C-alpha cells in the first residue's frame, strides 16, 4: 500500500500525533484521550470524547490486515451504532487500490459495503418500509427504517462523526444487492453491499497496532 501517503496531525484535545492513513478519512478518534476529531484543512477539530467500545467477537480489529478474495485490506476504524433493539458495528476497511469499504457482521454473516454517489435528489418523505423507491439510479425495495445513535468509535472514520450523533438508518435491496443509507444532520450517505463468505477472508496474524 505504498502509494497511499500517511499524514500526521495533532489531536485537537491532547496534542498527541495521530497518523491518518486514508485520504477518505473525515474523522479520527484519538487512542490516547478518546476525543473524536474532525479533519479540517487547518488541523484537527475536537468534537468531544467517544465512548470506548466493548469488544465483541469479530474477525476484524483496528490495525489488522487481511485479504478478501486475494485483495489486500487493512482495518482502519470502527463505529458502533445503537438502535432500539441493540447495536451494530461497522468496520472501515481500506483496500490496496485505495478504495474504502465497510463491513458489518450480523448473526454470523458478513456484508461488505461500498459508497454510492447520489445521482439525483431523494424524496425522503416517500421512503416507507415495503415501498420501492428510486435511489442513486436503482429501484430500492425498503426493508427497514430505524433511528440510531453513535455509541462509540475508534480509529479512522470516513464520516464526519460526533459522539452521540443521531441519524436515520434505512435498509433495502436492489438487484440482488443490499442498500444501506444513513441520513445524518445534513448529509445522506448511500452504500451498496453484498454478503461475503468468511472462507473468502484471510486475516494476517495479529500485530501490535502501537508498535
Ligand atoms: Zn487526544
């Protein structure tokens, strides 16, 4: 991954130098003081402390490297979302071609999502569970809508995240792909994803991320 430049900026709260490995990273959680920093041209802008995430069983961990169907990736960050019935984690993966994806694990199934560009305006009021709506050039059948909140995070995040930020999460499917949308205060993020077989993921032996 030599083609990707790592930059170093100082935590806006404690001043610790933080390495930013992806050009797509918009926020970074300081591992020393847990402050979430938004990345601005002038430096890091502290947004408050992010809660520590309790560990759950996962093949992913910050700093770990692996391969998906032979394509190398490393794990740069994780976000935990809470909703009425519990929580889910998103792992931010950087692939060797620079592409950022995110992986979720739920009930023993891993799904890998990539960002979609929004090609036309979306009428959010028209989105209802059980309806098919045009989104980013696709006809998306909506299966779930829920209110969610950021419960915690670590590492590099490619959203502008604040601790306890509120969002609306939409899920659906289109043409055999899963579609996930997050409506933040001002921004709508759309991702499409596909289930990944665990047998297609090979993780390298764990390394100490702080060495
Ligand atoms: Zn800090």
